[in-house]
C-alpha cells in the first residue's frame, strides 16, 4: 500500500500537488488580492483625479481628498473584519464581541461614505448605494465560500484541487465586482484592469506555458512553432476584421502589429524566463526531496550497522562463564542479554525512546562486561550513573557506542588499564564523560582504532542529522588516555 501511494504521488505534477493535498490559505490570498486591487485604485485616484493645486478650487481638492479617505476607510474596514473579527468570531466562545466590532466597523464606514461621498458630490443621494452593494457582495462571497467548502472538499471529493481552483476564481470575481462598486470613487480604470487586462495576461501566460514554452521544453519544436505562429495569425486576423469593419487601416497596423510585437518581443521572452526560473526552483525542490529520501535511507542503514557484533561477543562470554561458574550467575547474564536483544530488535528501530530506557540498556551492557572483565586485577573501573534528573526522550544508541569503544580498546590483558565513566543529566540535557586507557601495542592481526571505528563514525553522522546545533562532542586522545565528552539537548 505504501509503495502504491508513493508511486501515485510521484505521478502528480509538482505544481499541482499542493493544490491537491490541502486547502490553500484563502484568508491570506483574499487579503492580498483585495490589497492589490485597492492599491491600483489608489494609483488611479492619485494620477487620474489629482487636483492641480495652482488653478483648482478648494472643492476639487476636497473631492480628491474624499476619494482617498473613503477608499482608505473601506480597505481598513475590510482588513479589520476579514482578518481579525471574523476569525475571532469563529474561535471565541463570546460571539457578541467580534459581532459588535463588525457592526461598529460597518457603521463607521457608512458614516464616512455618506458624509464625504455626498458632500464631495461622489454620490447623488445622501445614502451611499455603493456601500450597500459592497456589503451584499461580501455577504454573498462568504456564503458561497462556505457552500464550496461543504461541496468540494474531502470526503465529498477525493482532494482539494477543485475546491482551490473554484475558490480562487470566486476570490478574483469578488475583487472585480468590488472595484465595479467603487468605480464612482476610483473611476472605471481599476475594474477594466481586473476585468480585461489581467485575464488576458493570465490566458496568454497559460498559452505560452503549456503550448509554446511547454512544447519546446518537451523537445516538440515544430508543435511549439505552430502554436506560436498560430497565435500571431489569429491576432492579425482579428485586428484585420476590426479594421475592415471600422474602415480604419491604422487599427490593423498599430493595434495588430503592435500587439504581435509586444507578445513576441517582450511578453513571451519575459514569461519564458520566469517559467525557466520556476522549473529550476521545482527541480531544486525535487533534488532536495531526493536527497532527504537518500538521507533517510542512509540513516536507516547506519542504524542497522551499530554494534551487532557485541551480541555475539556477549554470547561467547556467557558460554565461557557457564563452564566456569554456577548457573545462577549465568542465568542472570542471559536475562540481561535478553533485555538488550529486545531493545536492539524493537526500541532501537524507533526514532526516539525514553532516556531511561537508553540508560537501562547501558546498565545491562556494563553488567555483562563486568562478567567478562570483573576478575581482571589490572583493570580499574569507575562507573558513576546519576539518572535522577534524566527525563525526556532521545534517539536510541547514542551513548553505548562510546562505552563499547572504551571497553574494546581500553583494556589490556597485560598492562594497567582503566575506564572511568560519568553520566548525568542537567537542565534538559544529558552529559557523558568517558576516559579510558590507550594501548598502542596490540597483538598482530588486531584492527586499529581507526580501522574499527565504524560505530563511532555512525554516531557522529546521526548526531549531525538528528541534533544539529544541539549537541557537543569532544574527543581528545594522547599516548595514555582517550577522552570523550558528549552532551545532547534532549526532548522533554
């Protein structure tokens, strides 16, 4: 089932998968669309209705200021209601507070629109009809959004793509009709831009992405050229017909040829550049996703390599102990080994475990090593484990490899040897200080520390993957000692 889901997901284009997997944050999207439309309206007022202060009357200046004030109050009320009060109404238990805020905001906007709109002769009557139109339009949009959420989202449909696309269209239409309502304030320019120019730009962009640039990217150069020059021919034919109907040749030469030149020399090259940047960005995301998958696979492989040989060594030790000692001691060792094997087989595969379980494993390991080396006279062991404040969770098998390394390389059958271990927890972090003796003269055939240090290298990689900027590892070696300090900030 998991493999099938992965294959299905891989077939989904990267630019569509977010549209399928979850609902877009439409409250933010709606705010950005309305903000863009309001900014365009402000610009039209500033450049289209700006008074000439040297010869205009005071009334013209008042009318200009009234346009800006009414539009600013409308936008401020939209932001307050849409981004603050409605979310509070949906989450708070006391509904009357945000509702009172919505009503008060409406009254303020109504008062400003009525007073300045009528006094500046922007409306023909004291009642601002455009304000009523905006209220009805916004209420209808909220109702339509709820209906779309009920009808086009899972479990009614398989995914969110239809809902996201439909609601994006509704958001655009709401903004377009909003600009129509305020045309008496800002003029017809903003509505024309949103109603004609932006749809034309979007259609041309999709045409280029899927049929011209898209075909070229797929290596279908001939098809790309056919779609490109077919669009040119269609534009020229349309302007030729209009020119013939109006009996004005300049319509064809200025409008038709100018449009073709703009598309071929500016619009298509610019959008193709943006599409190449977009494809490069998507490719980087795909590469990073692949690297993450490879990192996870490598991480699982690294975990599977950690110290499996210890179990075999412990079994050999128990076998020798059973020959020389009584069954009680051997059975105790076998029980500890069983606990360790269960840990290795089950908890070692988890991403994190209680720190107490890691310490239990460490205690079992040390007890088994004492079975093996406890009677060795030239060995000095100093083990201190203070786990009174050891709470939280940690990735498994981060401490044991260093302890195992100390027993593996710090004990000599002939020379004085020592291992000193101190484990403690302080303020949400676990600290390990470990020092062992060093014996450079080893029997022939025994691997050096560097050659057998796969376990330590794995731990270093795991620490870098799991606890970046949250761990400290210091390893200092000289002719007589090998010192390790490890501190890890653990999850509480």
